[in-house]
């Protein structure tokens, strides 16, 4: 059978990251590979109570078709939440999406024609790379340091690629590096977006999960000219399985998103939307977020001290103040896939750095997740990883 696929479909049947996660998920492996929140903190009882209440009060609405923009009650909740990010908006400027992953997909659909340039951080979120690739994006990676994307390099990229359609950034506790963009860089980014008339897609799934340092204003809150599209999600503060994300932008652009969403899935699951809106009415989300931050901080500190104990002293690590990831660079190691294979033999796993790059990557890099690993396994996992690194370096 010859399927005559569209050009959007990947040529290869191999899913390298899927394979890594499959191997890493085998029983007995201490896996720092996935990017999952801690399931023991999902508020199952509270969600049960909220669901009962929704079905009693609004069962018919919750089970009926709904609006592509999302239910008013949830958009009101989102308006309130984004105030913490310094964004003053109203429910008319908010659309509910089926996870923030859908916002990435709709953004590709709305802005990208084959060959269009998307500027990304180097490295960046690998599923964003996959989405934009499916719309034919040409990627230009901009180097980062501990303060986020380097603005002089961004300006250079904008000058060299005058038809850039999008700058994609994850300013808080970035996936995969855990790094946060400083306020002065956020201000510069807004200035550059305006100067070169390019849209910025600000993806902020982790901002609320801050366990150290001070909150920074979102890039969107600094934007006076409408160049920033802001996207968020309930996945990291409540439950990713509910598939609820959101977008905040101006009316004209929001209409395009709503129209494109209509043809993608008509609307986001109404029942999930009503349940989350009810959850916010009945319970205190800030207390819940505090417990997430508390646990992730504990796990991050355990991982960091184990890294200092067991990794060679020249290994470089990011120092996240929140979120779920630590980024590691091991000088002297070229092939982290080979290191991954060695680690699997020792029953420990991570994600090699390569898939996180839109263009050429930095060798010897990998991502570690700490949110999803129980405290009593972290030290042992890092010890095994340290031994595998030492062995690779002496090969
Ligand atoms: N953006 C980033 C940076 C992410 O890390 C993730 C999930 N890992 C997403 C978007 C998608 O999240 P969701 O669809 O669950 O909101």
C-alpha cells in the first residue's frame, strides 16, 4: 500500500524520543527522562467533589456542545490567573485551548507557510520543534545563557532573517534547561519584536511553579504594541490529563485562533472546563500550588546535591528556581545517545539533548526531570548516572 502522505508527515517511521521514553519507562529503571508532574499531588478528591457539583448544577451544559472560545466561567478564572503575570485583560481576549500543545499547533497553522523562519531558544521544547516542523518551519536557534535567550544574538538573527514570522520563547524555568529570562532581556525582547515587527509566542507552563527567587513580569505584560501572544496551561498546576490551556491576545488575532480551533476540534472538552472552573470556586489553588512548589524544591535540591557528589566537577548544570528540569552539559562527551544506552544497562535514564534543538545542537547535553521521581530514588539514580559518565569519559 502506498499512502501518498502530505509533506507534513515525517518521512521516518522512527520516533526517537518516543523510543527513549518507552525504554526509560521499563520497570526497574530510575527514569529522569519524562516530563511529568508528580501524580501524588493531583487533587483527586477535590476534583471528584467539583465534578459531582458540576453534574448536579450544570450537567446538561457540561455534556452539550459548547463555544470554540471556551466557557465564560473558565475564561473568567484565566483572566484572574494571568493578573499574577501582570496581564490585565478580560474574558473576550482569552481562548481556552485543548492543552497549550494545541495553541502551538494553531499558531503554526495561523502563521507558518513552508520555509518560514521561526526563531527558537537553543535548546527549546521538543514538541514545539515537531509542531512547527510539520508546518514547514525553517528554524534559527538563538544561544542562551543562565539569563535566557541572548538578545544580541536574537537581534543578529532578526537582521539575518528579515522574513521571520515568529519568536518562540519559554521565559520561565524553560523546558528543557530550567533557565529563566531576566527582566532586562524581556524588555529588550519586546523592543526587538516591535522594531522588527515580529510576533513573539510566550509559552509559560511553568511560571507558577516557582520555589525560589522572585516572580518576574510576563513578556506580554511589557508589550504595548500587540506583538506578544501569551499562552498558559492548567497542566502543571492542576492536572495535564484534563487538557486545558489558554491563549491571551488581541481581538483580531483571537478570532483567527477561534476559527482555526473550530476546524480542529470544535471546542475543548466542556466537562473538563466546568470542573476546573468549579474547582477554582470551591478550593484554594494557591495552597495547592504551594504544595507542588514545596515538593519540587525538595526533589530539585536532592538532585542537585547528588549531582555535586557524583558527577565529575567540570560538568555544568543549570540552577532552576522552579519548574521541573535541570539541563546538564558534560565536556568531553560527544554522543549522549551512547551514554543513554550505557545508562539503561545501569537502570537509569534521561533524555539526550539532540531533539531539543531546532537546528544544530550542543554535544554532550541532556535533560533531567526531578518532579516525577520519588525522593528515595533520586540519589541512587544520580549515582548510577555519575558512574556511567565517568566510564564514558575514560573510554
Ligand atoms: N509547552 C511547554 C514548554 C511544555 O513543556 C509543555 C508540556 N510539557 C507544553 C507546552 C504542552 O503542555 P500542555 O499541552 O499539557 O498544556
